[in-house]
């Protein structure tokens, strides 16, 4: 798209909260006069554009055909300054450069130590971001996800947030072409083994750290009450009791 830089109030500072999805980020860019949401989202779903990028993390995205938005998870939430009317590509590059700087060598080494790729860590961090309401809970929530992936008799994460993501941002999306139904299976963690095909949001640094350094627990379940207190359990029997205590059916 043509870049239009105006002289009247040419720049704007925009803050993107941790856990914003690509769609939310794109729409906030448009609302602030930076670039159109459609242009931004078209760019992050463009396989050819993806192949031109040289950031280290790009090499880890091995299944773009199975993701509604290829760069979901890598649009780092932060405060940025943009020119009004700048191109979607220029706007996106600000996010991606920040992501590249945030994902340090230490993080890549730690991911390898855990037996994950950085791309898998980002997907895991995105789930932690959505399931944990505070940074204080992220380490425990992360431990549950890790334990369920590798634990004997488990393998399925079973987190509702992955289903909500597809229902809220992918199914019948005005920003996506073609059939979006396949994503319902690929991102349903009650059906798929392990992590979904990609991230469900753009996690902040606390969630990424929690994904890399989970607390050491034997928890396989958690539930929250209406005040967002967390109740963790090692067994399904314990979990059922916790669910009953907070007024839910286990």
C-alpha cells in the first residue's frame, strides 16, 4: 500500500496489552490512523512475505498452512511510536524487531534444554497468557500445561482458550479467505495431542519466561473461582472436589 505521511500530528504512540491477538492489534492500529487492519493482517498471512523475513524466529514456523495468522505470537505487545498513515509492512517491522530482541540466546538454549522449539514455547506461552490472570500464577499454570503434555496417560492440554480463539477471531473472519473450518480441529486441545498448531495470542515476557521456566509441580488440573483464585490438583478426584467447591461440575 502507498505510504502517506502527514505533517499535522505525524506520529502516534500506541500501547498494545499483553495477550492481544493479531486481529486486536490490527484493529487498534487502524483505529489510531496507522494502517488498515486488513493490510496488516493480509501481510501476516502472506507466505511469500514470510519467506522474505530473516528474523531468527521465522525459521521455526514450519507449518504456516495450518495457521490462520502466520505471525500470531510474534507481534510483541508493547508501546510503539508510529507515523500516521505508514505502511503495514513498516508498522509490522517495529513489532518483529522487538520480538527478535526479546527472544534472547538464553531463551533459545532453554527451549532446547526442555525439548521444545522456540515456536512451541511461544504457543505454550500464549496459552499461559490467556489462562493466568496474573504473573504470579503463570509459573503454576505453565507447570500444568507442561505436565499434561509429557505426563503418562495425558498428552491433551484441554484448555478452553484455544477453542475460544478460533471461535472469536478465526471462524467467519472478514480478514481470512477460504474455509476456516479446519482450524477448529487443529486448535482444539481437547482433541489434538500436545500444543495447537500455533499461538492463540501474542504473549508478553512474563508468559514467555513462565513457559521456559515453569514451577516444579505435579499438578495436572486447575480451576478458578469467580474472584479468580486458582485451585490446583494432582489428580482428577482432587480436581472434581475443587470444581465442586467453586460451584462447577468437575
